[in-house]
């Protein structure tokens, strides 16, 4: 087969066809690396990492050095919406904390690697408080100012598949961001009216944002991302019946709405053991599953591919994080070869790390992961 362009390679894989090579994603919203890991990697490769821009303030994830992206042969490029005019990030340097645009307080512990949720905005809210809460404006002009020009530049000059990233976390994730993790679980059982009202408002928010953003770039982007983490390492985050009654109809509505605005594929980021919900995702119209946490329960790559490989695209799952963090370079090489062997037949696979590479990951293992991929990606 002749060599395809970077975008052609990705688009063919997204149609469940075998391209010339397995597409690679490095540097995206869930496939990049912590700023310390980036510094360590750049030092190993003798590259400059001082000016790496933060792409995710919570997790301290950066946009990687362009030379590293080229070295790892990434076929995709991502774009974020802007922050709104109505809110600007202000880090309190004394406590190293900040308020996000929803009113949640985040703090980075001393010597910590990322920010933790310290005070949820709706911790003590009643339904009356929720009804009176002023949500961030999803139609704030700042969110999309210059967005089309930015994406058009990528469209003309990179020849890569373009991903449009979501501006906030998912509907379930926003429940626990706004209420706190423990309170969110109690709400699912004891405060269902509150949950339903908040979910409705969050669905409205997401649809309003995507309507505005896709008017600008829906004809240019190839993938649109959503997120809602639904699995722990060993089990669903909550009863699947609750998902199917409370959340699935909203996911289905949102995906249908997005697809009415663009031909882009819809990508759902959902960590952990999510085998139980993949069939629901397919039913919702979701095209792509990320991160494919292969070390979690019931997430073996061979089984997933055989059961769902013709119906959903696997984006990620390239290397068990335990091997990446603590294994030898040989362990990483063997892991990568296995995942490519399992996931790549018939297309429908984009290679990426299982999640963002964490702070103390040996840089030699990062290099081993992508160099092994580059050597073994040909169909």
C-alpha cells in the first residue's frame, strides 16, 4: 500500500479500515504528559522544555515540544476552545490555589504534582440554590474568538487529523466537581431530583457550547471529544442501572445533537473498567473509546477487540501504565507489541498511551513506548 498522508491514515482507521500504518496520537488532551515528565523526557533527548505551555491546569499537563511530537510521529493535532472573556485564571501564589469558572476551589499541596478539589461550588446547595445559580456563559464570545482561524491554520498547514477538545468535564463528572465526590454519590440515591435538575442544566450547557463552537469549526474538525469517567480499576463507578436511567439518555441526546452539527467522529473519554458500558456507548452513537485502560478489570485488549472492534474505535490502550511507570524498557516494548497486535487488525485503532504520562515516569520508558510503536506500526 502507498504511504498515506497523516490525516488520510487516521480517517481510514476511523472507518474501521486498515491504513498503511497504525495512526499515532501523542500530545492530546488525554495522551500528553505531566510537565515534570516532559522536562525529564526533553532532558534525555537534549531538547528545550522550559517554555512548555500548560494545556490542563488541574493535572499540570503540557503541550509537548514540537520536536518530540515529530520524533514520536503523531498523526493528530488538537485544539482547545479559549477561556471565556468572563473568567480569567488567577493562581493564588501564597496558597497555590484558584477558583475555576464554575466556582470550585482547587489547591496544589506542597510538593504535589497536580491540583486537588478543595471546595466544591455547590457543596451545600438546595434545589432552590441550584435554580438560582448563575452558570458560566457557554456562549461567551471569548470561547470561540479566533477559533476558526486557528483551526483553519491547522487544516491547511499540518495535514493532520484535527481533534476539537471539550471545554469542561462530562455531565457526571461535573456533578462531583460541583458537589464533591461523597456528596455526589449520596445525591444519586437520596437527592435524585437535584441530580436530574443539575444534569438537565449541564446538558443544556454542553449543547449550547457545541452549537456555538461547531458553527465555527464543524466543517474542519475530524473528531469531537466528550468525557465522563464511569469506571474504577475494578468496577463501575456506580450501578449500571443508574447510568442507564439517569445519564445514558443525556449522552445519547448530546451525541445526536453534535452529529447534527458536524461529520466529525465523537470520542468519549471514560477511564477504568468500562467494558460494561461499551454497548451503551455504541447505542448512544459514540464512535471512539478512550483511554482503553487495559490493566483494569475486563479490559483485556484481545477480548475488547473481538467483542466490539467492528463497532467502536479504540483510541489508546497502547501500554499498561504499570509497565510504563515501573517496568523495564523491554517490558514496555513487549507490551506495545501486544497491544498493536490485538487492536490493529481491521483498523479502528489509534495508538496512544493509556492516559497522560505521569510525573515520575522514567523517560527511557516513554521513548521505548513510541519508538517501538514507530517500528511496529506498518500493516
